[in-house]
C-alpha cells in the first residue's frame, strides 16, 4: 500500500487534517507525473452496522431524507483533498458502482465473503459502472483553492461543498434504486457492464502461489540454518 502512496489515517480529524494536507502538497510536487487519488467519501462499505451509524450522522447534521441504498458521505476529507489538490487538478471523476447477485435488502459484504470468493470462486457475476466528469466550477457556491482562508470563510466553503455532495449522493441513491428495479442505472444513461468470473477454477491457485512459495522458502531456510548450525 505504501508503494501506491496510500494515505493512512487515524480517523481523528485533529490529527489527520495536517497530515492529509502534507500528503496532498507532496502529490502536487510530483506534477507533471500523472496520478489519481481514489476516495470513498462514505469512508466504509455498506453493512447493517454502518447503515445505523450513517443514519445517526444524518440526524446529527439535520438531514431527514434518509438514503436507501448507500451511506451518507462525509465531507471533510473530500473537501480538503479537492481544495489542496486544486493547483494540479480541477476535475472529479464520479463513479457509481453496482454489483449483481444480491437484493437491496441484502448487504453485499455478507453475500460475497472472502471465503466464498477465494475458496469457492463465488462472487458477483457482473459489475455496472456509471462515470461522470465534474469540474470544480460546477460545484455551486464553492471556490476550491488552496489559498489561505479565514476559519469562517473555510467553513462556509465546506458547507456549500457538503450541500453539493449530498445532492450528488441523492442522485446515486436513485441510480441504485433503478438498478435494483430495472437492472440498469437510468434509461438513456451511458454505463459500462463488466462480466466477472474465473476462466478456470485453476485461477484460484494464483491467490495461493505467493504465500506457498514464501512458506516453502522459509522452511528451506530454516532447514539450511539448522543443518549449518550442526556442522
């Protein structure tokens, strides 16, 4: 993960904010090297536990229209990323992803467990993607710039960003509702369908090749050291 410039967080904003800004500034200095920053504003995947936390968060911020199929996004990290990466980018690529073979009443993480996927090769048979390009200028009443702002002005900008983000997520929720009912996000929208599946059950062996080799080499090294120490 370190090799791919993952930004590891403590889930404590007082600690994470300055660290995130440092990492974003470091990415800016890598320009003109091309890079992507992948963010899940929800912060986690959908489950019975996280849905309850999302609903509590909605109550906390006074959001009454509960989302049915996705979690409410958190604004601080995403806003900070857009703000401090603004010297090198002005675009967001918004992806909505739907996995097949489970109902809206089920949680995908409970259906597609690691054991079911890696031991039996049973995962979703297809994934559908909807991709939209959004420029920073399209975000209503929010000017994303890494210029130093007063705390009050920064809070105002973040509030506008949050309103835009929640509206975007409401659109995603409708897309997911369409997907569960119609098998597609929205009539007339461009979307990508990716069929998943193993070409052969032998492909499952790919998962175990590296750990088996590592254990074999460790065993051989142990035997060699044991033999050498007996000389």
